[in-house]
C-alpha cells in the first residue's frame, strides 16, 4: 500500500507540528490548516487520502467541516483527533462520515494504527471512548420535546457570531450577503425566543463551549 496522503486540521500550531513529525515516517503530509473553512478550501486541491481533524476549530467546527468534506470528497477518510470523550459527540462524528475517532490523550502510535485501519476500509475507535459509544448506540437519548433545530447555515452564523465577527465579516467568510446573514441571525433569535444581541451571543458561547454540535442543532438539511 502506498504512503497515505494526509491533511491535518487543528487550530493549535504546536499540535499540528507535533502531529506532522509523528506522521512523516509512514505518511505523506500534504498540508496543515488551522480552521474548518480552510480545510474545505484546500482539500479539493490537495486530494488527501486521510484527513485528521479536531472538533473545536474556529470559523467552522470539525463536525460541520467533515459533513461538507464527505459530501464533496466522498472517498476521503476522516479521523477525528480531539479532547471530547462525550459518546454523543463520538456518535455524531460517525454520523457525519468519520472512519476513526481518537482522543488527544491517546498514544502516539494509535494515530498511525487508526490511519492504517481506515485505509483498509475499516473503522477505528479508541478504546478510551469505545464503551461509552456502544452504550449510546444501544440506548440513545430521547430528543427534548419542543427542541429548536437550527440549519447548518444557521450553525455557521451562530459560531462566527460567538467568535466576535461582525455581520459584514460573516458575509465575507460565508460568501453570502450581509442581508442573508441578518436574516439567519434574526430567524435564530425568533426561534430561540431571544430578544437581544447580547442574549444571542451568550447562548452561542455557552452552547458551543458545551457541545460543538448539540442535539438541538442537528439537521440533515442545508441552508442557502
């Protein structure tokens, strides 16, 4: 089997450099980016075999980035390397198309093992979270009645608002008009029963800190 072409996505420079040194013995590192949106921009040109990415990244979190990546490059293998041990997050990672899931507490050799496994068409889950994932799949949590479901585009706008971007900056990043950003923002406020910008930002920061894609955000559709 040829050396796999690997693309890294993590917002911590030191970690990207450490992962690069670890992978160079068995892999061809084709690139390293610091946010989910940059990942989507470079992946079609770099054509990696495997993408190793974090969940908590700026501009676009890893779960939404992976969902879009698998839509555009269905053959690419996705491995999450993150700090989240939440079995609901692990399950969501596989729902969006992941082939592997490791923790940053995993051993260095485990990442190479995971890459070899997914290249063979198998899935890999670190033993550190495997039991919790099995329990979640066997006993899934019930959705809360009346939960608000935000679209993928609304989630993107919400994350960027939480990071402090203006509506004009969000429009530029998402390649949509400021008017469309405003539409999504005020639609979310109406859906969530929020009446001020401060409340929306507080909700966004709290939600994104707790869970990059909480259950109330999950929606298979797509926004404009």
